[in-house]
C-alpha cells in the first residue's frame, strides 16, 4: 500500500471514530436526561413543570402547516406560567433530549406551539427549528 | 458544450425530483443521509463518466433551485442550502489527485471521506446559513448540533465505502447513447421532473 493510500485510510478511520465517539456522547447525554423526560417533566429555566400541568393551564391551539395539523399549547404560555420576568426581552433556547438546540425570539415563541408529544412546531420558521422531544427551555 | 449543459440539467433535475419526492419523508425518520448519499453517488458517477470539473456544482444548483421552488415541504431553504453546499464540497474533494491510485483501498477510503465530509458540510452549512437567512444565528445552537452531525455522518461514510467503488464499477460499463435519441429523451425526462416538482409531488 502506497503512502497516499495509507493517509486516506487513516483519515477515513479518524472520521468514522469521531462520528462513533459523538454517537456515544449523544447517547450519554440522552441517558442522563431520560429520567426527567420519562417522568413527564419539562425544564423551563430553573423550574420543573409537568406536561399535565402545562396542558391544564394553557389553552390548546390548532396549528395548520403544510406538513399537517398540530395541536398544542402556545410556547409563550409555557414561559408565562414559569414566571419568567419580562419575557418579551429574552431569547429562548429550546433544547431536545439529544442536545439539539435552537434559539428563538419571544415573537417566535408567541407563534410556536408545544404538542403533547413534546414537539415544538413553528409554522413560520424553517423545519430546522421544529424540535422533537423538547426537554428544556433556557432563557437567554 | 450543448450536451454537457443538457446532462447537467438532466441529472440536476433527477436529483431535485428525488429530494422533493422523498426528502421530507426521509427527514421525518432522521434519514436525510439517504438523500445525501443518493446525491453524492449521482455526482460521483457523472464526474467519472464525463470528467468535467464544475459539472456537479451545476447539477447541485439545478437541484437546489428546484427544491426551493417545490411547493411542498417545510424547510425549502435548508434543503436548498444543503444541496448546493454538497455540490461545492464535492468539487473541492474531487480536486485532489486521489483518482490516479486505482486500488480498492483508495476507493473505499475516499468513499468514506467524501460521503462523510460532504454530508457533514451540507448539514453544518444549513445550521449556519438557515438562521442567517430566516432568523438569528447563535453559536451555542451550532455547538449543540455538531455531535449529531458527526454521528449521523458515520452512516454516510459507511454507505460511501460501498457506493464510491460502485460508482467506479458503473463507470467501467460501456453505456452510450446515440445523439439522435439522447436529446429527445433528455428533454422528456427534464420536463417530466420539472412538471412533477412544480405540481408538488
């Protein structure tokens, strides 16, 4: 095997290893948060809210998107019941169980909904902003 | 030149049709890597067959534009960005003179490297450019998604280890079309793809 071939094989193995290590890291992160998630809690900044609590205190809305209809509570309501001071001046990082994060503005929170399956849907934003398995909302 | 342009339009349209028809469906199951692998395979086969640098970026531009104007889907801009960046990343990787080493280990190794990095660059680019075009970019969001990108790119790399050697095998087959049939069939296929995409397949 010539030197360039060896270099290519080494780089290929390095990339695959990096991907596998990342996969293990994601699994570890997911496992650590699994308990809170499985117990039906949603972390909003420092408070823990149950999904039942959220759905009993916020009104459900129907959201029509070109990928179907979704029913859920307004994300701004979730923030309001968490007693965040001056919610309109903050941005909000929505974090999924596997660590996938997207930060949105208060205006986006008013447009977006959280379904009972913990799916954050923003019909006015690209799909990259729709987050499955929402675990936590951090105030920025 | 005319034939090359027709070929760019043809393969770009086929790629666009594939993205528009099954792209969202696969994305729902976290299998966007399959659409990327199809695209990289298509680019590899056409690059080997026609040997024309820049052709694959042209195909990506055609596919990206078609994806953008497809009326169905929820992230047309992210898909379009990913497609065009994949084409650009492909061109960069194929500039390197690795093809002169005609061995299976080189093809397998480059299959892993090219499919892995093209998929990762496409994914990464959408995470940077989509917020810039549509909302606000936050570095913390990007950092959070990097492990996910690397992890999902492993599947792309493994697919590449099989599909790049396969692209070389496809190239070794002597497939040729008579010009008499080439243009009418190419125009028919392009028209079919565009009609299907505009109709919202």
